[in-house]
């Protein structure tokens, strides 16, 4: 009996679901079908092809053939059906010994080439994303083209087929993947002698839309808002002060941090280049308080236990989730009363602020307060000066506005702040004498004696560089003796 399967629609696209051999049911996108009637017709054709391949014992090649038949139409579809008839009738079909674009791409994204040629091919953490892009945009167009037959015309056909709404840099990423597959075919696979695409095939990177970043007083408003869960405020504050990537911070464990020395060691990261640096004193103090807080609530705080975990509820002690971090971040900003329009505007020239833009906050304020490019790169992991230079204009604006670095993390979060009565009274007196900020909230400015000699300018909110001291009015400085 012929298994017809069924069709369904998702986000304006039609899909066919049917059983291939004895395996589970698989879904195939029907790229050329625009309505249910055409989708049902194509579903019947796919079911017929699957039945013929099953009958002749060729379930091993059925998924690839069904996938090609699902996205083709007219003459191209008829060619697939003829090929299946030839296989089913037992006719000898000459096998092309040269692999196709899809075969090389799958060997690369699966990690097989990294195992065979470790000196030539690196195992990439972006393999899952690369597979998705290739499956969606490249394989349906040129996946079955043998690499020795692949030309610039094929590559240009892939680029012309990309959706108009795709951003320039997303189009560039697709071009990079096509170019990379061809490069692998030259070396180390040596299927072809000359790269089929010119050097200028991959478009140049475009700066893209303007992105947002937080002012120091906005950071203080966010971290001081107790309506925002404590674990998320700690996470945001950590990113603003240390500049790590979201994924790197979420994967940080207590064994990666030495709170006695105040050092973090990041051996596993996106760029595969281990790095380590000294955490700011305020971050170290906040993490100590957070560790004590978690331990008191029965959460494991040693070894490979994650640092940033949920503080309460059914997920208590579990690593923070990565789903919809941008929407959650904007929601927490609004909850804290932050309403600056450019943070939430989405236009042709500007993006709404995302969690990833915490790095922009870190880099902008660090450069504005005299930090060197090397100091910034040690923390962010940027590999080129070009990436850092994108923040210099915003950093100049921050310097002209006289914006300082963010307050020490342990003082910005009320639950993690020191509780000694003497320090509380001192802080209240300093608040009474302090000027008011741009937003009308009292700001306390403290300067620690330089006799300690170890603090570097701009490391914490209570240390100032000579340039900053010269620019500040004596009336606005509360000096401790």
C-alpha cells in the first residue's frame, strides 16, 4: 500500500511529511508550491518516488532524491523522476566520482574533515548555524552540482535566489559558505586544482545599522530595580563591566574564576583563543556575595557548576536560558524606567538594543575613559582593530559628555551591597553632599586614597584618571582623607 503522508503549512511555506523506509517520518519543504492543492499534488509524487526506491532496496539514497524532487519543478522535476525509474528498473547508471557541493558541505559541517585534516580544517562551534544556512539557501539550488562542474554562474544563482529581506551581512555569510566549500575542494580534498570563484565574490562587510548602548546612570537604574530578577541584574552588570560574549558568560563555571586573586580564565570561547584577565574589584566583590547567596539557598557553587543560574522557582540552580534574550533585556530596561527612545527604536538605520549590545556599552565606556585597545581586546576577545574602531565615535561622544565607567557591581545591586552600619552611614552622608545626575537621581562620588597604588584609572567607579580629575569641578568631588 502506498504511504501518501500529509502536507502542512508553516510561516507561509508548505511542507510534505512522509515515511522513508523503516525510518521515522521526515518533512520536506515544497519550495515551488504556493497553495494546498499544489502541495498535495507534489506530496503524491514524492510518495510514489519513495515507494519505488523502497521496492528496489535503495532507501539509503531516498532522502536526498526526495529532497531534490521537493524543490524542483517542470523539466528539473521530470529528470529526477526519470532517474528514479532507471534505478528502479535496474539499469546501470554511471556514478559520478566527483562529490557534489552538498556532499562536501556535509562532510565539513559534520566535523569529518576536521578529524581527517586537523592542520587544515578547524572544528567550528558555528557548525550548526552553517548547516542551517546551507540547507536553507545553498543546497536546494546547487547541492547536486558536482564540484568540478561548479562555476561562478552557479554561485551567482545562489545569491540571486536569496530573499530580498535578507540583510547585506547575512547575504555575505551565505557567500562565505559557498566560497569555503570550494576552498575545501581545492585543499585539502584536492578534487579540483583551481578555485572556481574569484576573490571578489564575497561582498565586503557593511557597518550596518546604528546600535544602542547604556549610559552609566541607566546601568545603575537597571541594576537597582528590584523588580528585575536578581540573577538577570547580576548577569547584565557583569557583561557591562567585563565585555564578554553572552554565550561565554553563560558557560562560565566557578572553576573558571579565582575569587581570591580576582582572575577569570576563559579557555573555551568563540575564537578558540584562550584568554585571561583581572576582573574589576567590584565584580569580584559581587561574585563573592552571589556565591554566598547561592550556597545559602542550597545551590552548588563549585567545580563545573555554572555561575549565572536562576535564583528561585522551579529552575533554581539551573543555567540561565538563552531564549529571547533580546526581548527579555528590553523588557527589563522598561521595567527599570529606562525610556531613552533610541534604545527601542527600529528604523531603516537603527536597531533596537539587544543583549549583545552590552559589549558596546563596555567597549564605549572603556575607550572613553582612557583604556587601551589591547586592554579591551583581552576582555572582549576581538581579534582585529577594525572591530574596536566601530565604537570609537560613540566613545568620543561619551568622553565629551564626561560619562564615567559604571559603578562597582557590588554597590549597584542592593542585594549584594555591603551591609555594615558604618559604611551605610558614610554612603548616606556622601549622597546628601553629592550633585544630582542628568536624570535627577543622587550620585555619590568617592575617591579612594592613592596610597594603595594598585588600582588603575577607570577600573572601578571610584577611581578616576588624571584627565578626569582635571575636568571635574572641585565642588563636585568628595575627597576622603
